[in-house]
C-alpha cells in the first residue's frame, strides 16, 4: 500500500445497477463513497437490458417476485423487507423518471430508453458527491486480520474499512462482467458454486431446426415443459416462444434454460422439452374443437386455418402425415387424436443452451451460506459486502434479476455505511 492511498468510508466496485444503488445508499447514509469501475462509462450492461428499453423492476407482490427467482429467492426475504420493488419504483419516480407497467407486471421507463435509467442513477450519484473512478480494474483486496482495509487497482491504492463487490457475473463479458468478482471473493475466503447459463436460448439439432423450416415463427402464451429422463416434468412455463435458426428462444425457452443446464450437468443428454400450443384447452376440449372443424366441406388447410399460423399448421399436418389439400371430412378419429397430441405434447430434443457468455444471467456464484442475508456482509471477511449477480441468486427475465440487483445493492450500501461510521 503506497503512502498516497485515497481514503474512503465505503468503496463500491462495479457501476452496474447493483453497484450504483449501493453507492447511492451508502452516500445517503452519510458515508464518503468511492465508486470504481473498469469500464469508461457506468451501466454498460444496463443499457442493453430489456432490448435497450430497460425492464427496471416488476410491480407484483414480493412473494410473487421471489417465486420468480428460482435460484435461491428465499434468501432475499430480509433484504426485501428493507428495500422492495415498490421502493425501486418510488426511487425512480422521485428522481424524475416516470415508469409504465406492461404485461406480467414488467415496469419500463415511459421513454422506452435504458439511458433514462442509467442517467437517473448516475446523476443521483454525482449529486451525493460520490467519487467516481472509471477505467480502473481492481487487482486485489487488502485484508488484514480477517478484515477489509482497502484494495489495489492496476493504477491506484485505496483505503477503506468496507468494500461492496458489485461486479456482476459472467454473462455478456463485453460489458465488463468477466468474472473478476469471483476471483476477489475467493481471495476473501469464499466458495463459488458451479456457474451455469440461465436465461439462455436453447440449441437443438432437430431436423426442423437445421432446415430452418420454422425459423422466425413466434407463438404467444404457449406452455413449455422440461421433462427429465424418468419422464417427470421438472418445470413448466407459460409464455411466448420464438423459433430461431439454432433452436428455441423467447421468454418460455429462456426460463427453462437453467433447469436444462442442471439436467445436462447430471449427464442427461439431450434433454426433452414438451410444447403445448393450447395450454388453456384440455386435450378433450381440443379434440372436440378439431372434430367440429373437420365437419366442414373445406380442405383441411382451410378448415383449420384459424388454429395457428399457416407455416406451423402445415408443419404439424406434415408431421402427422396428413395431406393439407384433402377435404377436412376425410380425417379419421385417429388422425384427429394424432393432431391433438402434436398440438398438446410436441416433444423436442434440446442438446444444450447458449454458453454463459451469451446468456442473460449467470447461475451459481458466491455461496449464500457465507453471506449474512440481513446485510449482504461476508461471514468470512469483516467489512466485505457482495451483491447482485455475483451471489448465487438468479431470476427469470421480466425485471426480476435487476430487482434483486437493486435490492441487494441498497441493503449492502446502507449496512456498509453503518459499519464505516464506527471507524470514524
């Protein structure tokens, strides 16, 4: 540690949503705060979220939000009691950002621009006189007698009794989330559980994927289920689905990805998913509906045209070995049952998902047994706090991950400021 080290009460590492909220929270609680980031500008990954519109949080109840955090959501109950999704909404509204609600409780800025959110956070940071140090990568934490005393970057030394690590996971490394935080957490005695891709598109070698016959088709509110080797349904999601040139994407596929990766990890390969295009209709109801449509004088293709998109209908008919040009009346009961089965339980083999680097969220991370749920402080090293995607917490798309990032950031910043005040 050189003599010219800069001294602060709280140092936050990483200027994503979690880090910026931690810096704001610490500064509001009276701490002298430094925010260090290896990028030139704050919020690089945040600018990409929600397709550049930034799905900033979700309006549903805390219980429902935590139910949408399949990766250890229960750990966050105490944090949410201190700062919740409603507090996030209030924070942005009171800082001049109007929000609007879309389907499934997703909240977006009225401007439809992520930059609005990033600017609001950064302007708040500047107004609270947080010292911001861009383009600096943290090389090591300085720990003495099991407690934080500071850190070194590639160019500077910093002294502080508390450090908040908000470095993100390993998804989208181009935004700076290259896993540095895991290395720093390990150096402070932490265990990192197996990292895996979540919220990642599904890759399949099925012939209809390879020949791109369904590429670009988007289905609304279908049900996609992950089925294990014993034929048991592991998880089902009712949401939208998109067929791509490499497999399946869209919210339903992304939400199934972590469960698929966990089965692949156990050696189950490929993993089967079952697609139900009419989740709100029972097989019996659908069979009656198809039987009624089949009493028409039209061709099968025309009689069934209202069921789904034309390319999908022709594909399903071909899969069932049915000529679409034949009269609908010519369909046998067996053929109708075959169609019902394909519409309600079409089995697709998934070989793998896109890797962590191309997924939206990293599953796994710092073991939660080693973190205090009330404060986000390390149980291994005094004065070290960890937040957001660095922790072994992951949610579905829909504003859940960013909500966890803001909540854990706020709680860590507040408690870090409290501890730092004892040293003053």
